[in-house]
C-alpha cells in the first residue's frame, strides 16, 4: 500500500517539477532539462528527481539545479498537500546516452553484417 502511494506521489512530483523547470525557474545555468523519473522513499521524506540534460553542460546545469532544491521543495509543498514535504535531490540520468550508444553499436554491427 505504501509503495503504491509513493509511486503516485512520485508521479505528482515529476509533473510539478517539470512544470517548474519550464515556467518558473529562470537560472541561466539550467538549459534544456527533462525530468525522466522520480523515486520517493517509503516514508515520503525524500524524493530523488532524475534529470536528463540535452545541451551538454552537465556540471553547470547540475549546479544550477542543486541551487534550486529549496525553491522546488517549497513550491512542491504548496502545490501538493502532504503532511511532510519531501526533501528534493536532483540526480543526473544517463540512460538516454547509454541507449544512444547501444543503438549506434547495433547499427555498426548491422552495417558490418551487410558488407559480407
């Protein structure tokens, strides 16, 4: 039961953080960022927000996101009614880069197979 609730809260946080990144946060260090997933602890006290960064300035963007953690937490607390607002922690998600790399390897293998 608690796991199902943490998943629902995670989805709500994902929507709200995405909205905040698009409309509210104006930090010039934060470029094109996509929220890929949110993991919420069972007691709803901590939320890891996984982001994908598409403009290549990974370190600078992560610094900007970490600087906004307090603002994001306050906004989440106002938008989602919870007894305790979870602590927001931004984490870099490299799954898109890994998927692209695997796709390139598979294409190369396919090209090598056609040459024979």
